[in-house]
């Protein structure tokens, strides 16, 4: 059996009046992500981790942010396409681990919904999907509420 790991990172600015999507779940908030797609930084980082593990480039290569095709795209659909690409090459997702840095709102009560949303898309059990949330103790652009960051690590096997 072959196994590979990949890591991903994404960041988006936050602005008033936009929806906030994280881990495929809409988070109740008056503020959301400035982005070409829905701005789901958790899924974008995860896509990069999966693509990196399979040596298939990054999310921008496959879903460029200057293409009208991806304007307003649901990031869950992007993730489905990434999983299909990997599956076509015989890869399966082993497990993933995502960390989201966001000052507010607090995400603790949304993490189980994120895990149960992502697991079927990944073709993995919910206990193979780890999602953690943290603040930056009011430091930097995240701490000032100007943006959100996410990091992901993924293991794939065939």
C-alpha cells in the first residue's frame, strides 16, 4: 500500500454582510468571507492538502479565482471534484486534520456539523475527520477580526 500526506493553507478577509461558510456549514454571523467562491477557508485548505498529497497542484490550478465558472461556487462541490480526481488515480482519503483560526464567532458548537458534512464527501468515517478551532488571542489580522486562516493535513492511500 502507498500512503502520502499533504498540507494546505488558506486565508480570506472578513467583511460585513457576507455569509460565513466553514467546513461546509453556514455559520450564523453578520460577517463573512470576501472571496470569488463561497470563501470556505477550511475546505480550501483541505483541497490543497489532498491535491498536494497526490502531487496534483493546488486549488487555484484547478479552480482559478479569475474564472466565471467558479464565481460563487459552493466549496463542497470543489471538494467533491478533488476527491473524484484522486479516486480516478486510485487514491482514498485516510484521514484529515483541519485547524481554523478565527477570533469570532466561536466555532465549538459547529464542529460536529462540519465533520458530518465533510466525511461523506471524503468517503471517510466522521472519526477520520478532525476539525479544531482556535483564536489568535487578538493578535494579528485574525485577532483584529479582519480575516480567517485554516490549515489542513491529509493522508491518502492506495
